[in-house]
C-alpha cells in the first residue's frame, strides 16, 4: 500500500500535464546545474529509480538508509538530496500539505470547470503573462494580484513552493543562527545576557566566534522590555538562569515572545519553517523555545485560510512530540501593501521583532520600498532575513545608502561572482558580521543550489 494518499480529486491535473512541457529558465544558471543537468524531466507517473514515493505528486522519495531525494521544480528535473533529519522534516511537511492542498483542491473543484481552471493556472504559473508584457525594469511582480488569486495557479504554486520555500528558508535560518541572530530569543544555556542591544550583541558575538554553532553561540543583549517580558529585572538575573530555562531568581520565567512578519508571505511556509527550526535550535541549546506570533503580510487576502491551516494539531495526524504549537505559536494573516503607505507593524497589529522576505524584492525595486525596509529597522525590527532568486539585488545598494548594514550569507569568493540570494539587513550601527563558516553543516545541502561554485 503506497504511503502517500492518492485520494485527491486533483491528482490527475494539479501537476503538469504530459502535453504541457514548456519549462522556461528562471533563476541564474551560474550557481547551479541549469543547462548542464544530466537528469531529464520525469514523466507524471514515473518515479525516482530505487526510491519510494511519499506523496501523490512524486516530490519526495525515501531512498532507504536515511537518504531522501526530493524536488522543488515543476518538471521534477533537478533532484536534491538530504539525510535522515531532512527526510523527517519533509515527512512532517507532507502532513501539513495534505491539509493545505485539501483547501486548495476544494477551491478548484468549486469552479465551473475544474480541469480548465487547473490548466489556466498552469499557464499563468509558467508563462507569467503580466510580468512578460510589462516594460523592462518596470518592477512588475511575477503575477498580477488577480492572477495570484487564481485557484488553479494557487493549487500548483502550493504544490511546488511549499518545498522550495520551506527548504530554502531552513537553510537561511541555519546561516542566520550561526551569526547569532536568534540568540536573544533562544539563549544558549548559562549564557550571561546584558541589556545593550540584542542585534548588535548577537552579531558581535558571531564576529568573535566566527559564527558559532547552535551549541556554542551566545548573545550580548536583550533590551529592557525583553527582560521585563521574561520576568527578569536585570541582566544578572538572566545570567543566573538555569540550563532548563525555567526560573529567574525565585520567580517562574515566562519564555520570551518573538513576533515575526513575513513580508509578502503568501501561504506562510517561511513562517512554518521558522517555527520548526527554532524549536530544534532550542532543543540543541537545552532551553525552551520562545512563544511565537507569526504573521504573513500579503496583498492577496485569499492566502489567509492556507496560513491558518499550517499549525500541527494536538494529536491526530502529527506525532505528539511535535504537536506543541497551540498557545505557544500563533499563525495569522493580515493584508498589506508595501506601496500603500500603511506600516507593517500597523497592519500586523503589533510590534515586530524580525521580518522575513522570500522572493518578493522583484516587486520592490524602488526607493519608497527601500525607505519602508529601512524604517522597519529604525523602529525596532532587529533584522530582516532575505531569501531571493536573483544573484544580484538592486535593493542591497538602495538600503546601504540609507545606512542599513547588509550581510551576505552565501559564498562570495567563487568564480560565479556576486550572490545576493540570502541576506541579512541589520540596523545602522550594527557591527558587521563575519562570513558564515564554510564548514557549517546544512540539513538541506546545496540549498539554494551552489554546486556550480564548487565545479561539480
């Protein structure tokens, strides 16, 4: 009996049809194997040789021995590999996807002609007519707002981007953690914390330790309001906290709360990856994870139900050890347009500690958008974590002119040249972080793809 569920009404037409094989180039080929790939696209019902298909769309395969092959692309031509830890995460992601895809399938099936809806969505996804018809340099996004709301496009988008966004975000968080970005909320056990600027302290610690690992990284700094939220009145009381993270002096310690906004976050898979990553990081450090308020800010309101379907329920499908979100983690959606003059914090309805940007800067290449991002860092946001597709981002120079400190997380020393695909934007005056350690181990290797940098 196959492990994956083949009951979806859309299984025959939610993924690429056998007759629609156009696959235009997208992201820069100089970092990966595009144009040099020895693999051919897999046919719809074809499987990876030697692998056991784990989902109806054939995106994830258990190869045995704790090895996994998975795909991020529509044609299943570019395989990625991960080990036992990555396989476990992808299995959990498939459980989440069953809930999310069910919502998407229902929307398609509610249209007058579901097959036509799916076909139109595939055309919009692949051809991107609005982007292609816009004048070059106009800063038009991948799809118009109307296209982005199309049920057929969303069905295919979710089936592909769920894997890409999750794995690329996980790799981004591993790199950011190596520089201490999460230390103010996931403090290594027994570490003394002062009250002088969490972000500056975290990156300074990264500079001292050359990007310490999760087990050894430490933070210098949590603001007074964070200390108060923890139930502590001084830096010394934080430093006296036990390895269990349960007490501060004689009073129970309330875990710090972290509010994260994904700007242009759509269905919110970056937020899901962050929640799971921070829980694993806290476990490695011997502390409890922070309470999380996770909000996707996006122009298209039809993503709202998908964001709310992300949390793992108590019991039921998920393993009990992972079904801990409940009151600990909140997922929510708020409509927001970066160009409308409404602040992100106002749209979110709360202060924001960290921001995420994933493949959105193509929409935001103008000076007003640069001002919005800079203003966020001037108003209390500790860092903006960026994951993008293009190797050179105009926004880098635009925010640097405004004093923002930009840290490039991917290797810049190879013959492939400049690589702006994963970045940190930090407040003005933040000590420049060191490069991410080259020996940093990744759960999802070669994500985003860098094999061309190594000549493989």
